[in-house]
C-alpha cells in the first residue's frame, strides 16, 4: 500500500510539473508574439537622395534629421482613397522642402529647380510614386480639411512633410520608424492618399527630363 501511495504521489508531482512547464511556455510565447508578428515588416530610418539619375546619392535624410528640424511638429492631413472614401491623419513631421534644400545646399540646385520628384518605398518591389509638377504639388502649401464631406469645413494650409510618426485619426495604431510622405490637396475630392508613400528608402530628384509612364505619376 505504501509503495502504491508513493507511486501516486510521484505521478501527481510529474503531472503538476508538466502543467507548470506548459503554462510557462504559453506565457513566454504570448510575450514573444508581438515580436514574431512584426518580423519581416520593413521600416526605414534613412532616405538616400539622388539627383538627375546619378548612381551616387547627394545626401541622406534620417529620422534624426526630421525629428530635430526647427519646424518639426504635429501636422494634420486629409484626403481621399481611390474608392472615394475619406481619411484623416495626425503626424509628427518636418517640411519636405526644407529637408531637401538642406541636402541640396552643397549643389548648384535647390527645390525651385526641380521638375520631378520620385519616392521609392520598401513596401514592395518597384513601388515608386512620381510627382511631375512638384512646385505646385509638394513645394507649395495646400489644404487639409476638417471634414471633406461638410458644406463649410475648417481649412488649414499645410506643407508637404516627411513624418516619423503618423496615425489615422481615431485609431490607436501608430506607424513609427517608417518615414512617410504627406501633403495637402486643392479640393475636397482630390484622391491623394494613394500617394502618401510610406517606408520611403529613396528619393530621386530631377531638374530635366519627362515624367515616367511605368508607375504611378501624380
């Protein structure tokens, strides 16, 4: 009888040990899940800037450059998607024009000489957005609307910016460490959101040439 009781106690201890080990494994797995979920997501902390097709960058814009810029702050943007639905964003960012002029300060050009600007993203292969009238599209303040469907919305003038933190208004999800372009519109119907390029890794600047036809051009 004593031998049987000892055997039952040992089995009970073994079962308890297995239960503890299983619970510990589940806890650890739960703690690590966000890291696994985020694996493979590309984020950018620096952008190489190229001028007129050069294979050597003329400079770089980093997250630190953006966050330390004198005009770094909170900016609000609005726009429409391809299906016409409205979107509203809050960002922490700095002026694209000022950041590019800092990079170009060592050349004979500044942003007033540019006729085309391409943004390349890590989102996918050959993911590039071109602006073929950057003086009006990127280097002139445009509008952000409080309500794109309202009769008389509040309108704010906003610059084109590069953000290091952004979020859809009303969402608790923020996009950090992924440099993103935002810019305003000239009307409440303009579909600009598809050009809010995120995870930018490269910007190509052109002072001559024509606009490409092999990818999105604004």
